[in-house]
C-alpha cells in the first residue's frame, strides 16, 4: 500500500450547503450558497447550478420537518473557523472548539448536510444551549455507531494512527476525543494525552503521548501529515496540530508569513521530553 493510500478519498457523500435565507409565504427564489468545506474558490456555472439544486432541495426538506424530525437530524459538527465566517451568513453562535476550529449545528438531511447560520437558529424559537446539547447527543450516537478504519502508519521506526471513515462527521468525533480515542485504541498509554489533527472531514490523526519517544513521533509526524492530508483530502478542515490532555486543547502549530507551520510543544509535552521552557 502506498504512503498516501492511508488517506484515500472516501466514497462520495452528500454535499454540504449552508441554509439559504427564506421567508414564507411566498417563497423567494433560493440563493445558491457554497459548501463551507469547499476549497475550490470561484465556481463554474455547472457547480453553481448544482449548488442551487441542492440548496433548494435542502430548503424544502427543512420546511417539512416537524419538531421530532428536526431534533433527529440536528448534529454538532466541527468546521474551519475561517470558512464559516467567510460565507457572510453569520455564525455568531458558533462555539470555539480549538484555535482555528469552531463548533456549529447542522441538519443531516437526505439531500444534503445543511449548516445552520444564526437566522436558522433564531427561526427555531428555542434556546441555544438545548439545541447544542441535542446536536452533541446525536454526534455521540454517530460516534458509537459509525465504522472507521484504524491504521498504524509508520515511517522507519516512527509512527502515528490514522482514523478514516465514510461519515462526513468523522473529524467531528474529535469533539469527544477522550471517549473516541479509548474506543479506537483501548490499550494505549494516554497518561500525557494525545497529539491529534483534523485535516479533512473524513479523517483524524492521532498519537498517544505516554513516553518521550511517542511524543517525538507525534511532534515530527502529525504536523507534517496534517498539512499533506489537508491539502489533498476532500473538504479540508484544519491544517493545524493540537495536544489534548485533561480535556484541555493546545494548538501546537503556528502559521508563518510564508504559509509554513512552526511547531512548539505544550508545557506538558516539554516536561515529558525533559525540556525546560525558558522564562518569557
């Protein structure tokens, strides 16, 4: 198996489009809204027509949902912060999961995954905390029921784990990383947490930090793989690498002016490596 076979493109999934603004009655023409995970830039006429059809179908689905169906479809999802704010639809309710990554609410519909902007949240007439709790509950249900491929990838004596799934919510399982990691890798030593990345929506990179050798592997491999998979994967999420320990998340990478990333261990990882952080 080739190196990049480990983050093969999954089977085509339903497209994602943020919900378009509507008022009823009468219904105005439905405006095409790009997929918030799409990195293609300007769209061709064919792509725009496709998005228009998807948005119209999704809008019709939303209109037909009763309270129970809405709650069943409501699902929390992690997305790139710059993507949701670049849509111009407004996502002021979106919560920060980590640097560069926010948590939003979506509807997992038969025709599309619709990301809910502020206006859609307001239309429900319901309190935001209850909606978020329902969305997280449904995401946890997906975690417990979705199959993923768990592979150990090695380069020489170094290695890391790849978690890849057909579900477009796979990367969002990082919202429950402690529970997910123990489900996927129940026998590893996680005393110092995990180094992880969410390069695109179908993949998580994961490396336990039980020993200094594992920490070195994590710091050397995960950022490099995250950037490559972010560039090559379907629907990129984040090129950054993070450390999770005791439910605290630290971003380990910083983007420089030339677009490259620098890596700096968290204080916990420095202690494992025997490195003293200099004052200031």
